[in-house]
C-alpha cells in the first residue's frame, strides 16, 4: 500500500487498468454522478450512461464472481427502508406520483449493495475515495474561482457545483460539508508519506471547499461545516493544536464573509425564507401525526401540501419541507423516519468499530477515513436539516463507503487475529458478532 499512500500515480494507474470490470463500472458510475459529463455535453446525453453503468456493474459482479455477501446491520435496515418506501407508494395520497419516482431511491439501494460488495479491498477503497475527493475538488476549485472572479462579493444566488445533484447553491454547500472533513482527514492519514510540498498542494482541497461554502451564501452549509470542525476538535488527541487550527480557519472565514451574508444570519427566523421553512416543519410534524404509519406517500409532499395548506413562498407557491427528517416522516410515516435515524446511528456505530480495529492494525488510512466519514455525516445532518435532500447521494454514498470500509477493516482484523504469529487483541469485542 505504500506506493498508493505516496501517490505514485503510475503504479496506481497500472493497478486501475488491471482491475476487474465490476470495479471499473462502479468508478465510472461515480464519475457520471459527480462530474456529469452527460450534462455538460448534451450531445452525448442520448444514452443513459448512469443506468448502464449500474447494470454493467451488476452483470460484471455476478459473472466475475464478486457477488460475495457483506454482513452488516445496515443491510437489514436499508432493506426495511425500501419496503416502507414501497408500501408507502402503494397507499400514497397519489400512488402514480410515487411510482413515477420509483428509481429515485431504488437506484441508491442498488448502488449501496454494489459499492459494499465490490469495493472490498484497501487498494480499491483508496482509489475510490481518492477519486471522490478529486471530483469534489473539481467543483470546489470552480466555486472558489467563480467567487474570486466576482471580487469575493456577495451574490444572492451564490456559487453552484456541477450540474445535476449539486447545481443549486445550497445543495453544493452540503456536498462541500462532506468533502472538506474527508479531505482534511485524508491529509492527516497520509502525513507520514507526503512531503511538505505535497501537503501544501493538497491543502487546496479543504481551502477551496470552505471558500466555496462561504460563496454559496448558504447559512445551513456554514453551520454544517462549523459543526464538523468542532467535532474534529473534540475528537482530536491534540485538542490545543486542533483548536488553534480551527480558530485560524474560523478567523479567516469571518474576515472573508461579505456583510450581506452576515445580514442573512441576523434575519434568520424572521425573513420570508425562514418563516416558510418553519411553517413547513410545523405542518410536516402535523402530517406525520395525521398519517403515522406510512405517511402521505413517497414523493407526495408537493401535491399533498399544495392541496391542504396555503401558499407560503414569496412568489405565492408551495415548496418542499426543507428538512431531511421532516421529509422522511411526512412521506414515509414514523416507520420510515425511525429506520432512517437508525441507519444514521448505525453508520456512526460502524465507524467507531472500524476505528477500534484500525487502531489495533496500526492502519492510519483506515482509521482516519472512518473519522472523516463521521465528520462528513455530521456536516450533512446539520446542513441537510434546512434542505430537502433525503434522496440525494450525500447520505447513501457516505453509508456505502462506511460499510465498505468496515468490511475491509474487519477482514484485515480477522486475518491478523487468525494468524499464528498474531499478538492477541485484548479488550476488543468481536466486530463480526456486533455487526451481523
């Protein structure tokens, strides 16, 4: 792995070229979702590349013998969540709307199982996460350059990411909340293997990510990245250094934020956008209580809300609930909300167990990747509480990487424990039994 850690690109490229088709299809799918060449160049958007890459990965996995089953409690939870989505669609306020959007979650369901079963070695995971960071850096540097070209001035619409999932400034800000902590922890993991020059160059990833968050003018994204950074300080063994580093970042961010953006924070809870969100959260809870078992139906919020409630947008329209938990509870009932919360909690649990095993293995990459996924998830939970992004890639890709990471770490842990020369691992509960 050291050639990978040192980013010897020739060896990494040779490794990718020699990989099996299923893994290459998964990498291609991620490229399509995060870079969106089919949207950038409409002339090639006549072929459903993303769907074909999923089908290709499925076929190649089975034909290539990569259909082993990864044991993890998340599997049961996501299967139950899919069942609730299906039942909610059948008994929806308008079932036709639910079934018209059936691929929205079904695709993440399939992608989850593809990732956890195909990304099953440390080298595969390293390349997967490396490309994830690269795709996000493409967006973050574009966001930074766009903001800089405007003289770092405030713009109501903010900067945006790539087309597709992150084209809205708020949605782009959420993605940056996942990207920044993962980039920071990736650098921490690689510190013993990189020169100061390489560390300085890679510092551009979190730097442009944080700058892009400010440039989005999304209050939720700013609060989300602040929560992630504070969590990182709390988890750090060198709290003083971590606190100083975060304080420096916060100071630079404070000086960089345009006065108009501060005004948005001062008006939080009173401006029209905030009032509309508060109304929808209140009515969303009301809808949950009126339809506790299966909600109003998968993807039925807009039609149900428009029929039962008064317009609350400045233009006289109706909007989405703007909260991932209200979204889950109102459309899927309390069973859907509970399962979603359990998946989140178990994602944290997986990462805790991964760090325990990685510490015993003395594997910095596995250990800090788990920490980065935790910090990224915290950023998403905070920033996602102000936008309707339940079925966006944020959580589903994070959970997929978490389970894949846990599986890879557990296999290494078990191999060491079973080795005749292995040092007994004392005080560590069996992660296999805990995660089954």
